[in-house]
C-alpha cells in the first residue's frame, strides 16, 4: 500500500482546518472533538506480516486450491474464452501478491 497516512497527521489537519473555518462556518468544538475521537478509533492500515506458521498454512491451502483449479481448467479448456486467464494462473498471482504484502 502506498497511500498510508499518519493518524496524528489527519487529526492535526482536522484541527488546523477547524481553526480556519470555525468563525465562518459555525463549526462547534464538540464536532471537532467528535471527529478526533473517530479518527483515533480508525484501525491501523499498516499490514501485519504473516508468521511462519500462517505462511505454511496459506501455502498448503493454496496448493490444495491450485489442484482443484487445475482440474476445472482442464474440464473447461474448450468453454473458456481465449482472453480469459486460467484459474491456476490466478492462484499463482494471489500467492505472489500475498507474499509481496504479508511476508516478513
């Protein structure tokens, strides 16, 4: 993820904006405080890496899924459009993306 922001930076931006507009738009202190409370409750967007055990479980599950997808790909070989990706290729893409995002 490339668009992570600091929770504190968001709160500071809210406070700065509120200071500039409160006299003109009638925004009350209670609204600004409520917004700050909501921002503090937003869960972190920082990804938590998978543990070794979680990695093994994920790869085992994807291995089983890949076997099923291979069977479906073979059964549907003639009914698939030429531009459609195979399910096995999609499994490989999922593994690649998860590894890139959540491996330590």
